[in-house]
C-alpha cells in the first residue's frame, strides 16, 4: 500500500487568509497549493510545533482558485490600450 501524502502547513503566519505551505524539499514557502511540496509521513521528521501535516486529499478538496488583483488590473489596462 502507498504511504499517505501530506502538505505541511506553517501556522506561524498566514498571508491574507491564505495558508502558508512548505515548498518541495523544504525550500521556502508558498500560498499556492499547486507549488507546495507533498511529503510522505516518513519524510516529515523534525517538524516544529507550528507545522501541521494536512492530508493531501483534505487540502485539495478545500483549495480555491483566485485571481490576483494587480495582474488583472494590468491585463485589463493593456487590453484597453490595444483596442482600436
């Protein structure tokens, strides 16, 4: 049987109302689940008290897609300038 996979949440901080996840190989943090690392329980030794293992299926079920305001504004302005 395959070992269950987890995302690791760093509860020390949130960004807006977004969870902060460990990146792959513990190299930084991200709020984007698609950029977060997936870890088997056997590779999660040395976690801090503020780190939380979140089952892959749970995190993916609760994930939402959002659009960042600044890039949207810039794209709309560019599209408006491009119109004849």
